[in-house]
C-alpha cells in the first residue's frame, strides 16, 4: 500500500506550552483549543484576527461544545462550564477533588452527547488515573480505572465502537460501545505504535472511518485504516504534536495542536514553531463535533 505524505503549515501561532483539545465550531466558524497547565481556553477565527483567550484559573485538559451554546470543560477539579459571554467558569461536577496530585486530560462527547474525559497524575504515576463520563443529568460515572495518561478518544459513525488511548501503553484500543447505556465492553488492541513513531496522544476519526493519531515525540500525525495499516502521514515541523481535529469549510482541513513544554532552550531554538496550531488539507473530510446535551 502506498502511504501518502503531507506537510502541515502554521494556522495559528499560539506559542502554547501544552496546546491540546482542538474543537471546531462549525456554527461560529472558529477553532477552540486549550493550553492545559496554564489553564487557558483559546478561540481563533483563523483570519488573521488576534487570538482570544479565556482564563479558567486551573488546568484544563479538554473542552466540548454544548447544545445550549457554552462550553463544557474537563478541569483539574472535575467538569465545569464556561459562559463565553460573561467568561464565568462554574464547576458542575467534582472528580477526584481529594487528589490534588491529579488533573483531567483529554476528552470528547459520545454519540448520545455525554462528555468523556480522563485523569492522570501530575507526575505521570503509573495507573493512577481513570476515565469518567459526564451525563446530561450532570452525574459522573467512572468508566475505567488503572489509567496512566488518559488521552485520545472518539467513536465510529454508527456509535458501536469507541477508540481510546492510554499513552504509555503505546496502543490505540477499541471497545464495543452501547450508545443507549453509555457503556463499554470487550477492550482490545487496535494498533500498537512502534517506539520510533512516538507516543500516541490525541485522536480523531474522519468521515470515512480513518483514525488520525497525533504522535508525541514523532513529529507527525498518522492515519490508520480499520485493518490497522497506515495509509497517510502528516509531518509537523515540531517534535510534539498533541491532538487533531477536522475543521474549516466542509471540514476538509486537519488542525493539529502542539506543545513546547518538554523542549530544552536549544530545542526551542531549533523548533521555533513548537506550540503552534498547524493545518493540512489531507484529501478527506471530517465530521461535525458532537455537542454535550446537559
């Protein structure tokens, strides 16, 4: 099989320490993403306008659009809402508030509009975290335990399969998913990532069912087919891409967040674009984001 190779270009010069969690809003034609440890949510209209920043005042690992027009956040203390008009942040559900050494990380909404996000230890202690589900009724359920760095998550178009990454396993796993109940069963490996490719981080599925995975330390995003083979690579001009999502007109561009936090001063000089958001037309469209129904 021929592997198609693309090169990403800069879309937003964000200078993020730990850029993550990109979400495209097709209604407002803008891109949201976070800078996790600085506790910031950024919004960009990608037309040369200044980057707009919302201060959360605690680490924020992931965001999702909602049906009521605000944002739902996965923050250090649990789940919160961000009112985009007043900029007020309100905690709506506690998660692991007895564990100040933990924080929330990546997340996304499932086909029924529940928001899923996982936790991890600040020192990345092995199996200290979990994966949580926030329902429309604002009740929280712990769905997985023994997670080290909870990361990329997404669902197939029919809602029957959930893909999930616990980064240090160097695997993308999949589960059988019950949309009505919001439950997962039958965990199994989908792809094992070779060490030389980097560590799997955030992921998204495209309209054809291809799985796009950002590879921390690999300077690239790979597309995997349902048989686990690679058929496309997007090269990113920085070592640490963190996540990806489709956006833009017709959802035809892949947007890729990145980080600068793990780079030495010399490495930052070599990779001045670290922390930017990148963009690439990869020849396949994405899907509209699912919104939180709570």
